[in-house]
C-alpha cells in the first residue's frame, strides 16, 4: 500500500497550530476525560507521518448529522480559519477527494464547514 488518507480529531495538535479559545477548551476537556484516547491518536498520527507512505492525516472537529453543505474549509493548521463543526457527508467527500489529490500528500489539514 502506497497511499494512506486517514482521519483523526482536531484535538491532535501539530506544530504551527494556533487553537482558538474554543479549541483550547475542547482540548483541555479531551485531555481530562479521554487522555488515553488522545495519547493514542497522537502516537498514531506520528506513526503515519513518519512512515514511507504517501500520507494525508485529516483532522476533523465535532461531526454533525445532516446533509452535505457542499463547502469544506481546509487549512494547514487548527485555529486558522476553521470552525468547530463539520457534517459527516462533507467529511466523507473531502476524504474521498483527498485520495486522488496529490496536493494533500504529506499534509495534516484541519477541516470544517
């Protein structure tokens, strides 16, 4: 397997992220309530990023049911022009598109509506 497009939560922070106040509140709550899950996610993302594959790690916020909006905001870092929600349908479309978008290789975009 050469290409990996994978998903994690926006609570997984990377160098360059500038989380907004709401992001910091959710991040703190996640550390307190689901610290082991967050640590596992951070380790997983690091394993993917250091692999010899063509990887993309998509970082998503709170997922909502409902129809696709047709608009996904994608930024290189958490807290820089993204919001705290995303519909599942929009996420699915973004993930499928990323599989064939070479511009996403080696990136970990934060996405939202």
